[in-house]
């Protein structure tokens, strides 16, 4: 083996090890999440990155987030998702293909693509709205695929869509022409009371500051008898919210499905139904992605470095992902 070959081998090892270490580091300071990766451990995880844990505990103990905190979170969310959604060289576009949905999907034994699963997730939520008439609000509308799909049930003039990203609102306006798409924060809506018959929110409430504020605003702007339907993802720890810039503070953490339902009831909702659909959502999405990238690797479309980075990204996500839920509630 030549000197150049040896150098390349060492560079490859360093890159692979760095990729793995980067993803482990993101979950390293919560012991139970490390245990989710390795099952059991003899490592002193209690002291590993202990300083980081103390810092996050300090942030959690602070007063409720200020307006400046909320603005900073909104800016971080926009930077992260505008890049992830629209960057043609990024990981997300490689995984979603030509779909303009950006959710985990709802999977059955007949589901073959992420796009199909994403449509099915929205259809599962819409099935929770018994009568589809009047005005509907699509909260955190993404690139506009969900608003476009609403047009199969509602006239465009009855569809509203909000997002904190101007770029995503422009995409929604192009994909769902005639609907009312505008930049707005889901926890500070400017709509009048009793304005909507239904509200839809797909995989976004974990970003809000906070879910409870969003639930209260939804209750305010819904007409009596109106329905809120949403899919959401819970984290394994409150520390996860403060760890990643695109996510909100630890005040948005909800520990269990039961606690989630209780928050909806506390703001005034009735007929609350919160289901743990993790097997149909995250588990199925995870297995789909793992199979997809291995197929690309086998076909020579992906290097071992790219494969390792994507796999460990999803291994780390799996360790910190709690219940994936479907929820409905009536005012």
C-alpha cells in the first residue's frame, strides 16, 4: 500500500468516526437516550457531558420565554427549514425525492413511497373532521402540499394557511392558488374569535412556544363545535427542546400521551382523542429510510460516508423520539 493509499484510508476512517461521534454527541448528555442506542451500559454516562446537562437544566428553570426568545426560535426555525426544504444538495431532498410533502407519513402494509405515506397522514387527520364545510386553517403549512390537498374537500376561498416562513408561504401560494396564505405565528394568531370551522396542523407543534398557547389560540379562533386535528411528535426529554436551535424551549415538552390530552382539555376542548400512532408513523418511516439508503448504497448512488452520516442521523433521532400522535378535539 502506497503512502497516498494509507493517507486516504486514514482520512476515510476519521470521516466515518467523526460522523458517528457527531450524532452520538447530540444525545450524549441524557443517559436514557444513550441506553436507547446500546441497551445497557457500563460507561459513566451520568458524568459524561455533565456540564452541558447542567446548562440545559438552568435554562429549563428560567421564567417563561420572552418575546425575544420566541423571535429567536422563529428565526432559527426559518433558517433550518428553508435550507432543508429548498436546498437541492441537502439530505432531505435526497430522501423525499420529488415529493413536496415534508412529514413522516402514515404507513400501511400497502404504502410504497414517502409521498403516499404523507398524503395518507393528512387523510387520517381529515377523517377526524366529521363535516368538511366552512373555513379551515392549515397551520405551519410547509411548502403548500397540505393546502393543495385540502382543495379536494374545500373551495380555495375557504382555505387559510399560515407559516412563519415567507419563503414557504410563497411556495404555498403557488401550489394552492386562491387560498389565503400568510405569514403568522401559530401562538399569536390575528384572526377574530370563532372564525374557523376546522384547524389542521401536521407535525409542527413541537416547534411552538408553546403547544398549550397554540391549543388556546386554536380554541379561541374555532367556532363552537369546530375541530382541531393534528399530528405531533413528542421527545424523550425536555432537554431536547433546548438542545437544537430549531426547537422551542423546555416549556414545550409534554411527557406522555395522557398529558397531551390533558392540555387540550385544560384550554376548553371536549371530545379529546389522542392516539399513539408511533408504529404507523416513526417506526415505519425509519425502516423505509434505512432500506432506501441501503438500496442507493448497493446501487452505487451513495458513498459509505454519505450512508454512515444518514444512518447515524436516524439512529440518533430514534433514540430521542417519543410517541408520535394523532389528536383531535372539539370546541
